[in-house]
């Protein structure tokens, strides 16, 4: 018999050790009915329960391939949305804490993107001239906007290939919400910096003149990641002075100067792979979230590799951090009793178009 759903309040008071015990019991009860996906930035005490781990690209593929009734996403809101609209009708995407958002994703919203599109239309025909490209770190309605306007989704591991796809269709790209990933992608494709203009959504016409809009090949939405903006070229300089043989790797959400001064730039999956495959006894400076860097440092230390965090201060993704053992225990216990809590459901009218934009990406990458 189905029981009433269990309230979170009781779990909030639980010590971690008690949560781990309850997670193990509920997980065993659920068996194949649930799959736990974990992004690389998840805290260690939650990451250990993930059945499948990866970066955004890998996790969005995996979300469309699993068969479990419940896809429990240890990540942030936009990732659970992707799991929802990419999964089969009988599957439910669950986000253990609904407050786990992404501050960068929140820097663009549908009203502002539609206004931008209207303003672009005052200068030239946006639908003929621009392909809208949204970073996967965005709400489902923005992915749907791209689906509806001949656009596409990209992740940090395929942005260049996706930009080629976009330029093959139209002369210009409107890229949102991360200006840094957009700029780095354009730079790698050989687009001069003066043909990449920043669109400030809080200003009329993005703060640009009609002439600047006509000249731009890449319009970069004025958004950024609050974690990756902490890394500075000075941190790289200091490391290189101390360790001339050391290597630097950064996520493309870092500033242009940080990316330029790094030896490698890539997604979280690429960062993990590059360091794991590196020669023993190498030393690395890594510009991405702290949970990933700490885990990696542990995993490779027996090979004599040293992995150092790029910033001198602690900077974690505070929203990813919200998924803690208390929330995981709470959702799993409820699901084990078939009480669906914290389901993420993208409305049907958005889901179809968002899926179209994401399917275009999966085919192109
Ligand atoms: P990845 O796709 O590289 O995992 O990046 C996701 C993210 O949010 C980085 O801040
Ligand atoms: Fe969003 Fe930045 Fe956190 Fe990634 S690290 S989820 S971009 S806030």
C-alpha cells in the first residue's frame, strides 16, 4: 500500500551518518527502478552514490539512454530539465533540492532573449541572419526558443563544432548566456575579437549601435559563471614562476585571459581525462570547481601527480553543493515508497522544441 510522502523537515535534522545508512537502504529497495546521475562538481559525500557520472554532454546523452523509472539528478536544475525532456514518457526526473539552480543560467531568460530578438529585427532580419545558440546551462524555455528559431544547444565540450553547424546555416550567431564560452569558441575558430560584440540585456539594443550589430559575427550575451570568474591570470603567473614545468588546464567558462594563458582548455570531462592520462609525476594547476579538483587530486596522487586549485580562495558551486546526503536520503526514501517528490517537469509545449534543439546538438556532435 502506498504511504503518505515523508516530509523533509525530519531529514534536515539528521546527522550525515544516519543519512548514509538510509540512502543505502532506500537505494537497495529501489534497485533498477532508479538511476542516480552525478555531475563532476557534486560533493564527495553525494558523488559516491552516482551510478553514472560525467559532464553536461555525457549526462544529457545518458539521460536519454537509461530505462529506470526515476532519474535522480545530482546536479543543478537545468540538468534535471534536460533529463526530463530527453527521457521516455514513463520516466521521471528528480532534483533532490529544488533550490539547486545555476546562477549563470539565470542571467538569461525568455523575456530578455525575445526582446533581444525583436531589437535585432529592427536592424536586420534576425531569423535570416542569426542562429541562436544556447549553452546547455540555460532554462528549457530558452532551449525551446532555439528549437523554434532554427537554433541549437551546445555544451562546453562541443561548442566549436556546434558553432560550425550554426555558421553553416546563417551568417551570425547569438550566443547565450555565457559570454566567456562564446568568446573562447569564436577565438578558436579564428573570429577576430572586434567581430564579437557583447550584448548587454539590460540596455536598449544591448548597448550596441546598428552598425556594431551589422558588423558582429558573434553576439555574446553578457553572462558569466560566478565560480569561474574567480580565476585570474595572476594565479597562473604565480604558478608558472614557482613551477616552470607545471601545466595549466582551465574550463572555458573562465575569462578569455585565463583561457589564453592555459595549456589546455576544456569541459569537466576533458579536464578529468587529460589529468588521468598525463604522465606520472606531473604537476597541474586547474581552473574549475573545487569538488572536482579535490577528487581528482586524490585519485591521481598515487601516480605522483600534483593537482592544485587555481584560486587562493575556496570557490565552490554553492548551488551544486545544495544536494547533500539529507536531500538525497529524503528523495530516495520517498521514491522507494513510490511517492514522487521534487519532480522536474518541463511543460509539453516547451519540451518538444527544447528536445529538437538538443537533438540537433547530439546529431551534430
Ligand atoms: P561541463 O559541461 O564541462 O561539465 O560544465 C558544466 C558546468 O556547469 C560548468 O560550470
Ligand atoms: Fe552554473 Fe557556474 Fe555552478 Fe556551473 S559552476 S552550475 S555554470 S554556477
